[in-house]
C-alpha cells in the first residue's frame, strides 16, 4: 500500500537525510509476532508486601492456572513488588484481551471478594533492540536533538517500532551522523548529537526563566533536520507562532532535549527528559 504525504520543502530535505528511517511508513502485511514487537497483557494485580510478595504471586499464579485453568498466567518481579499478568496480546484493542479484562474484573473468588476488580491492559517490558553503544541510556551527555519517533499503529498494521528506530539510527550513522536511540514503554526515539551543559544557558526575563541554545552544532543540525518525523512523517499541530503570538497550524520541529539519567532504572516512562524548560512540547528548545 502506498501512502502520499504532503511535506514542506524543509521537511522533504529532512526526509532525504532520514531516507533510511521509514519515510513512507513501511506498512506491511506481516502478522507473526517476533521478539522485536510490543506485546500487551492484563495486569491482574500488584503485590507489594515486602516480606512475601513473590510467594503470594506464585500462589495466585498456581491457583489461576491449576484450579481455574486460565492460560498463560505469569509473574514479573521488580523493584520490591510482584505483578501478576494474564495472557499476551499483539495490540491493546484485541477483542479477546478486552473480553478477558471484563472477565477478570467480574471474577468473584470463593470468599466473595473480587481480587482483580482493578485489572487493566498494560504494555509488557520489551527488550532493547540495537547496539548498546547507540543506546541513549549509555550516553554521558546533558542534551541531544530529537529528530524522529516511532510508535506502533495497529490500525495500519505498523509494528516493530523498536527495530525501525534502531534501523533508522544505523542509517544515520552510515551517513556519518552521531545518532542514538531510546526505547520507551510504547514509543522509540531517535536523536542526534551529544552536548554538554554549556550547550544551553538560562536567564530570567520578566520573572520567567528562559533557555537559549548556545552550541552552533545544535543550530546547524536543526537547519538540516527542521521537523520531527513521526513514523516517517511530519505532524501538523495547532500552536502559537513565536513571532506573532497567533494560534495556527505549524509543523512540529526538532528540539533539544535534556536527558534525565535517573529514569533509566525505572524503565516505566516514555518521555525521558525534564519538563522544566518552559516549553509544552516536552522541554524542547527552539
């Protein structure tokens, strides 16, 4: 299937530079799950007793499997808690998943209680696809430039967002670019460059703290990559013109992002930058 997109001249220039990054969407008819795919499950409950949460989860798992014959019940132990899951599904809108969520919430145990009344759909932790050296988690920098994001789109049969981001990073590096990737829970990101704290300065104007990009390498990259590509395409949003102050359509621009190293251990946040730089678009610096 071929999709036609209307891009500005600048966006086309960026698309040329990002030619290996799924510019036309790359929709395919593949249906078989692979290790690169996101999967979803039903989070039945979270057990947090510091003394025996793992044992409690094991008992629940055995009871559901052996007594109720619920298939594919499993536990993930992390951070001093145990999470009990049921099933693996390709998309969060899977009809069987929705049916089983309703079943879990309505389930009544022999003691009259409903232990899974708060069951919900949750993405499962995925593996990092791509070389460790290119993973933004391992880069000792204060800032980097976000140029592309990838997110599965089940309605268009568009999957493997981790693999697409890693491949995009590879293509950029083959062009001599310092490219990195980061895989969040549901979104994968591709960035360019690694910059120190001196790349940005701050000043207070009229009681408002403002940031200003000082590193000429950042400005040069922004000229080459003016717009963020989302699944290979630009995105138009309604925003305020910085010159006129008027609201109107604008294409999302690339922006410098501040890395937040402490979130790497949590592994539960899609956005990996501070929201303290005064910009609604996830701390992007224009």
